[in-house]
C-alpha cells in the first residue's frame, strides 16, 4: 500500500495510553506508507480506546461523518480538583467526599443528561484567536472561554466506593463533549470537586472496541511482511445508513466528470438529504440532492 491514490479505507486502532492521537497517526504513516491520514476524534494521551484512522482518499470523509457520537467508560475520584480536570495534572485541592452516597451521586449525575453547556478546559485543543488553549495553559495563562452546547444521551454510575470517593461511569454523548469536564462539573455540583482518573473510548463513528486492532499487532504484521489489507474497512461502511443511488453508462461517466445530474432522471427518495452513489464497479462517493435547482450535487468522491 504505497500509492496514496489507491489506498482508501478505515483502520480502527485501540489507542494505547500515553500516546497522542498524532503519535498514532505518525506511526501509521510508516506502516501504511501514506501521509494522507485523518482520525475520527482526538483522544488525550491518558485515554485509550477506539480511534478510527481514515487512510488515503478516505481521509476526505473526516469532515462529513454521519455518526459523530461517542461512548466512554471513565474512572473518577471525588474530593479532588486539578488544573487539567484529571489525574495527569497538578492537584490543586483535596477534600473529604464522605457523606456522598452512590444514590446522591447517581441523582446528581442524572441532572447532566440531555443538552448541557460546557466550558472547554484550558488544557484542550480548542483554538482561540489562533492559539490552542493548551499552549496558553502551559504558559500559566488562563483566558475566558465561551460555553459550548453538547448533549449527554446516557450517563450511568457503574461503581462507586463511598469511602474513597472513587468509581467509574459510562457515558454516551455527542461530538465535542469533554468527559473530564463532565466529571469536574458533577463534582462541583456535589460541592467536593472531581477529577477523571482514566478514560476508555468504547465507540466512535459507529465503530467499537471489537472493530479495533492494536498498534503492536500492526507493527508486528508489517515487520513480518504480512498483509494488513484485511484489517482496513471500506470507507462506504460509515455511510451505511444513507439511501443508495446506482448509476450506469453515460450517467456514471457524466457524474465522475463533475456534471450535475438532473433529479428528474434519477430514482431518489424524496426525503433524502444525502445519498451514497454507486457505479458499475461499486461505491463512488456521496452526493446531495439540490431540489431547488433540480440537480444532484457531488459532495465527496472517493473513487474517481
């Protein structure tokens, strides 16, 4: 797989702890022999779990992912605050969480389900005036951040030790949710503070841990000269929920050349807002029906 124009697929990595998402991408550039790589959502170094990597032409899909929801299992500790909102940072305050029962914790956490506002943590990749927040934080600079809306679909306390204040929770949420901020905010609502102690992403972009391979396994197969093509998923799998359009002959040639096809001559569901397009040799890409102009507009072509 040395040809960027030939490679188009997704490989799901179970990201190890202490590596950044960029570190994973850098390693895969060597293994896959391509620089065209994107990923489905940044993970902090302390986090592990599902990190979908979009390779070759599949990297064009990163900004049109239909499923951007995520799921996590996180460890936490109540009765502590840190400058990073997790255990990797400097502990700034410690208190006694005694008296906070699992029932109280569960009831408080339930209040964070649904649409909520979060203030991005200073130690994050959010860009403000061209500067990443973590760059400012490392210089000891803290600036005001605008709250952002996110949505918590479900939140469950898996276990909680009322003596130590430690436990774990499961979260299903929308893109852009900071789990350490969620734990911090729950801790503040309880009046004792809270930090995240571990994080595993169990699902992202429709993929789960069962779909993942480790970097060690990939590196071993590559070093032995083995074939890793069976581990690369076709890019069309992330668009599985979209309606299909099959075109042939002159229509396909026109579409591949960038010609907008007339909707009157196509069989497209009247309610479809995005479709996946197939030609004689399979999946081509995605398109958007422009009903105001009566044409089918190309969104992304992965095979041309």
